[in-house]
C-alpha cells in the first residue's frame, strides 16, 4: 500500500474527478488503489496487461490511463517540488554544489527519444540524465536518445531545477558549483555555466585520473543506481516517451520521500 505520509502529499495534487450528471456510468476505482497499481508496475516491471486484478488495483489499462492523465496534469512534477521544499526546510538539501551524470538504458520497442547506442552495438536505447544536490537528492531528470552527447543536457538540466522554497528568503534553484566528468568537457558550456553564476568543476580530457572529483561525484552515481532499482526504469519498455518520463519523475519523488521519511523516523 501507499504510505499514509506519501498519500497525504499526493492526494491534494490530483485533479478532481469529473462525472456526468446524467448517465454517470460506473464509479471509477479509488485513486489510492490505482496508484498502488502504478507503483507495482514501477517496482516490478510487470507488463500492464499482466497486472493481477486480484490485487485490487484495477486493470493495467486503468492504471496506465491514470498515470498518463496525472502526468499531463503535472502531478508528479508538483509532488517532486513539494518534497524538495520539505527537504530544504529540514536542512536536507545542499545547494553548495550539484552533480550531473547520465546512464544508458535499452529501449526494447523504440519510440521518440531513442537512438542507436554507441555502447550497445547500435541497438536502440535511451539515456537518463540526472542532476543532484551535494547529497544525492535528485533535483531534475531528463530523457534523450541513446546517441545524444551527455553535455547537450547540461544546460537544460540546470534550467530544469525548480525554485525550491522551504526557508525564509527567495527560493533557491542555483547551486554554487556544478561537478561533472570528462563527458562534459567543453569550454563553450563552461562559459554558459559561468554566465549563470555557477562555477563549473569539470574534469578535462587527456588529464590523468586523480582529480579527486570522484570523492564528491559518487552521489549522482548512487542516485542513478537508486533510479534503476525501480525495475521499470532499467529497460525502457514504453514506446511513448511521456509515459517513461512520468515513471522517471515519480521515481525521483519517491527517492526524495524516502530521504525525508528516514530523517523523520
């Protein structure tokens, strides 16, 4: 079941149910039960059509439609921002630096935002691009084709960090520094990062290992591992990119919820 604390944060964000006054038809399944079905698919990677009805989550198509509709309504992004605000209010968000990295996943059915992977014998794949705070809390995530260069998502991810409240003063959305590996080594992007008032700390190509960035960059690799702990994100099964992105944003919110819940318990 969905924990009461998490459900208490999700329920106010859900769009109201709209029923026809005349001939309203059968009342739709309870939202909390359907969310359990969505999370069951996210955790287990079971195909929608094989979601067991005896679990009481409704049919796979019902869960799929609700995931799509809630994503279109911005529920998952709002949930992520709400949890980031609570984390900052609890002093669990560190904007002194941000860390960025990407990971490739195979796209079994193709679709938008896929491409021939340079690391998987040109098979169709996608990339998960993640930016975290200094402690590994996911701040933003994006999806691209498997053949896209990592550095192309550097500025979009920085711009995607939402304004985070939780403390007195202006919302915070700009880290002090940005840490990245050699895949982001382009002077053009260093200048763009500097222009935003952020110090780029990016390893350079051709320089021997031992820069020391690994002692701080490991948090984003840990976060990517946590994302891929949700089995539905290890392989992209969705043809529609918006459905896969919905799973990505929901998974980021759950990681934030775990961090917040562990601090409160």
